[in-house]
C-alpha cells in the first residue's frame, strides 16, 4: 500500500450503458482523473441492487471490505454504503473511510426508511463528501453531522463543441431518468400548455427504475395528444448522447430534488441554455444571479403552469433566447474540469489520512 493509494468502492454496473446516471459518471471520471494525475487508485465494483441489496450482495460487500488492509483510504459511493450500516460501520474503525453522497437516500421517493441507516454510516465515516455546497449544508443539517467532516466536491465538466441546435428555439431536450424525482409528469403538463406552438421534446434517460411512473408519463403524453412531439428515447451514451445535445436548443429539467444537476453543466458546456426548477443545488450549478447575466431560467418545482409560462417565453421571445444563449456561452468558458474535482477530492482524502489516529 503506497502513501497516496486510494480504494474506490462503486456500484457494480457503473459503466452499464443501459443505466447511466450522474453518480456513475462522477465515479468513473474521478477514477480516470486520479489515474491520469498519478494517484494510485484501486477500483472495486460491488454488484448488487443498491441501496437495497440481497444477501449475496451484502455478503460480497462484507468480504470486499474485510479484505482491505488496515488503515486503507477508502472512498465509498454512498449508494453502496448508506443502505447497509451493519456491513459498513464495523469496518469503519480500522479503515480511513470517506463516503461520497451523490443524493441522500431519503431524498428519493420511497427510501425514507433508509434514513436512519444512512445517518449511522455517515457518523461512522472519517469524512463525508457531497457534490455541491448546498448538498453539504443539507447533509450537515439533516443528519446533525460535524461540519468539519463534511466537504463539497462538485463534479467537473468535459469540454464539448457548441451545439448547432435546430431553428434556435424548437429543439427541447430533457436528460434524466424517468422517475418521480425528475418530474417528467410536470414537464408533460407544461408542454401541453404550449402545444399550440412549434417544438419537439426528446426525453433521454433510463425507463426501468419505476415502471408505474413511466406508464403514467406515457398516459399523460397520449392524453395530451403529444405522441408525435415528445419522445421517451431511453438511455443514450457516447456519440448518441452527444448528438442529442448537439441538436438541442434548450435543456429542460423539471426535477423535484437535485443535489447538483450534472446535465445542467453538460448543456452549458455546449452553450445550451437551461430551463430548470429552483430546487436544492440547481441555482448554484446554473450560476444563478438575479442581478446579472444568467444562462437560463428557474421556476418553482411541481408547477406546470410556471414551467409552461417559461417555455412559452422561450418559444416566442427571440430577444430572450439570444440573451440566454450568450450567457450560456460565457458560462461555458468558466466551468471547472474533472481535474479540479480530482484535486479537491485528493485534498479531502489526504487530510483524512493525516488526521487518522
């Protein structure tokens, strides 16, 4: 074990193109940047239906942790760690454990019963890492954590070419898993309010997380006669995802909760303005400044009328579109890269090693 070596425990399937997520991308790019910077990193992908694994997956995680040498610096994805305190906490005392929380478990609908276990894991960890300043403050307040142990390390952004778009207005893109938290139902209701205007909306993201919700979204699309205008494309990756961004004029995100919103910066990296809900960490990610130039619009969550009104403004006000597009291109040049994420995470882990007894 070298002085700077770090073990990363991530969910199995982190590279599965059928199940992309912001958390998986963060884990993958962080591993890559650690390696590129010369920091020794050993990745352990732990199979299981996290955060609710079966007994075989729990046993596999237990074996993986038990096999790590005493004093190892370990960065665990919170999706793996926070649902199984009985597996993780007994190992925390001999490891230098940091837990990376992409999204608190209780913030996902249907996961409230995992809240106490998450708190137990985060209290036992030597360091807790959130993905935005808002998320850091939220974790501290929600779980009563010691502030000095909780850090914010935001995702980076990969450089990308400017999007060509369509006619400058009509190409709407939503990149998000079709789950209740992402608010596709609100988006469809908002789109129905501007059905008399010209637009098409492609919804890119996994469809397998909540079958009942996906069925409801499909019913809404059909009920509003938007079948030919709203496409549930499913997950895309690589060139196909790049092509979806390249053809977009506006990114729309109707989330009910969002610690950071990586798709916001991925859109801005291409000069695409953003229409999103003003939840949690999204305003900071967007670069929201009510008194200055901003690369998008924010509306309240769960408000299809407000979202529809903002869409209407985008579609009928060319001066607004030009102003937001110019601001998005300015913001594009100020986005930090993944090398910055790796540097900041490396500082957290080095501090954890130094402070260990």
